[in-house]
């Protein structure tokens, strides 16, 4: 038993010395290629075995012939180990370089395609993660392009919508200043109307900027959908009478929700104003509220608020853009239609409440739906 312990001790000391030198070499070469690291590991493994064997051989006082045999066997093992390490290292480096080239093209704005051929499990997993990231970035770039397009349209339309009332205000101010206005009170009323409209546009832009910055302050409280719909109908009543449109608020379930009453009233108000303006005289705008069966992911109770108008429908190609910033239908590109911010604000406020907004065509018009989480 004592001899076995001595053999183990000598073998450990010899192998430990080789292992320590190998660890120092790996630390010094840690920034080099994986091929170098694999070669060092192979050399350390063989050197540790050889050092332990030689230490035990010297302690056992083997003959020179036996020592030569043992050394030769270890040398052959070292050659095979080094060759295997070099082949494995070259293969791993080749796969890593191919992955690097594919990732470089992906980082330069292209799409990532995993290189063909076999690969280690780790490199294959890295390739799958890069492919998934490439898909996410492609979707992000598409959203960014759509957002940039909507911003350019918004700037163009806002510039047009501001130019018209400003020109009118300037003309009326010059007429009043020169004393050539035949009916000054009418000019003053018109100036007030134009200023109010400009103020509303600036307010919408400020609200939208807060939504995009994620800085929209919300003060949620528990309230009934019935009260929300009632307040929105009361606010939109005068505009509906002016346009000869009937407002219908039935059926409306008394479902509780946890929302910011002021912001959600604005949501319904924007939807009602939009519906009234696009519904012909003697038409009907209907508001309904019901409890849903679940959110988009099928979990949890929801409340569905809907506003149905008689606009005749929206072209299918435009349905996906209705809530984009600055978008307006072809029939709405006139100043009274606003700057195309109302529905974008609707979506921003609804999403800030962890809800979603959607629009669908129905016979004779379209239905805007707001889906909100029901209060627990």
C-alpha cells in the first residue's frame, strides 16, 4: 500500500508541474486563436502523463531499456494527441471564421444566414441566436422605415395645414389694421376660430411627443365603462347635431376598468369625432361596450369598446396604416380633417393602458375597437 501511495505521489508531482506550466502558457496565450489553446491543452496532457511516468520510472529505478520504451510510447501518444488537437482546432477555427463572415454581413445591414456544414453545438446555438436576432432587426428596420415615412408625411401635412390658417390670420389682421374690414366682429370670431384650431393641433403634437417618449402621465382609477361612454357621448353630441348624425350608445355594459378617466375620455372623443366627420348626414354612429373573452394572447378578461360609423369602409391596403402618425385617407386631406394625429394618439394612450386598438370594415362603414384589461 505504501508503494502505491508513493507512485501516486510521484505521478501527481510530475503531472502537477506540467499542468502548472500549461496553465501559465494558456494565460499568456489567452488572446490567441482557439487552435493555439487546443494545441497547448494537448501538449499539457501528454507532458503531464510523460512527467508523471518519468518521475515514477526514476523512483522505481527502471532500466534504461524500459525507460526508453516508456518514453517512446509517450512520444507516440503525444504525436497522435497533437495531430488530433490540430485537426480539431483547424475545423473549429474554420467554422468560427465562417460564422464571423456571416455575422459581419448581418451587422452591415444585411440578413444573417448561418454557414453551411457541420459545427459544434455551441457554434450552432450561436448561429441560431444570430439568425433570431437578424429577424428581429429586420422587423425593427421595417418599423423604422415605416415610422420615418409617417414622420415625413406628418411634417408635410402639418406644414400645409399650418400655412393655410396662418395665411388667413395674416390677411384678416392686415384688413383690420388697414381699416378695410367691413365686419370687424366677424373677423375677430374667425381669428378666434383659427387660433383655437391651431392650439388644438399644437396640443395634439405635444401629446403625441409625450406618448412616443414614454412620458405620458397616467392616474388610473377604477370606473365604469358606462360612465366613460356617457361622458364621451355628451362631449360629441353638439358636433353630431351640427353634422346631422345620430349617436347611439346602446348596448353598453357596466363593466369596471382601471384607467385614467381623462385620457380614456380623449380616446373615445377622438374616435367619435373621427366617426362623425366621416359619416354622411342622417347616418348613425354607434358606441358599444362589452366584456371580452380574453386578450390577444387568450389570457385574462378584457373590455371591448367599439365605435361604428357609416363612412363606407376603408380600403384594405390602408387598414394597417390607420393608426400611423400623420396618416390620413385620401378623402381627408383637407385642413378641417386635422393633422392625422387623432388615431395615433388613440393607439398611444390605449397601449399605455396595456391595451390595443384595431379597426375592421363592416357593412356600410368601419368599426374601431379598443380592447382594455378588465379591472379585477
